[in-house]
C-alpha cells in the first residue's frame, strides 16, 4: 500500500499544489478560448476543465479576463524561454528584422496564440484598466526590444541620426498587426519581408 503523506510524517506541499492548479487553470483558459471563443468561455467552464472549484479561481482572479491575461503572460514567458530577451544583432539590420517579423507571423498564425491574442486584444479595447496592464506588462517590453535594436543601428550609422526609434518601430509592427487584426489579407513571410524593405528605405542612412 502506498504510504500517505500523513503516515510518513510529511505534510502536503501547498505551494506545489497551488502551482499545479494554476497551471491547469491557465491551460484550461487558453484551450477554451481557442475552442469556443472568449464570449462563451466562463469561469465555471475554466474551473471544470481545470478540475478545480470556481472559488479557487475567484480567490486568485476577479474575472475570466484577468485569468486569460495571466495565462497569456505565462504563455509568452514560456515561449521566450529563460534567455534574456533581445532582437538579433548580426550587424545586418534588414536580416535581423526579417527574422523577427517572420517569427511574429508564425506566432500570430499559430492557433495556440491566435485565439487568446485576439480575445485579449478585444477585451483590452473595452476595459482600459486591463488594456493598461497589457501595454505595461507585455506590449511595452516587446516594443522596447525593437527600439533598442534600432538605436544600435542608428549608433552604427545604418539608420539616420534624426530617426526616432519609437516612431520607426511602428513602421514594422503597425502594418503587421493591422493586417492580422482585420484579416485584410493573408499574413505571410513574404509580407513581413516587404514591410522591412519598404520601411528601411525610409529610415536608412543616406549615402
């Protein structure tokens, strides 16, 4: 017969149990949003899918939007891995930007990311508090990576000295996001490469 924690003198590790529950809740929230959409996802549904009581969810989060937000942050952290976040810097700005934008295209087209990203984006438009958290915790750090790479290119003389990196980065991420969000046309690697080519003609240093 298996020895129970009480019989062995050990007490259950509540931290590990809480982490298992939290992970199950995150996975359930992301899966449900992908399957039925944000509007039809409920706290009760998340709880049932995760195998926890709904009060467990309400003890940690005030709403399903808050659950999805933290689940999305966790998904982004896992995708990023343990390394320090940075855009590649091979000395070839065009190649580096193409690499990053192509990876972004792949992520936005991935069903695991697309549904929760769309749901969270729509909810952030309606909820300015959640929108502010989204910008501060997720969007702003990602945009700063672009700005840092463009500053390095400017310092190296590859970008005009009068270019504002925070404005210039929107030449890349803005059109990409617009096409994906509104589904105006397919989001492809070829489109990402075109964005880089067109944008760099505007900000590149003149001979």
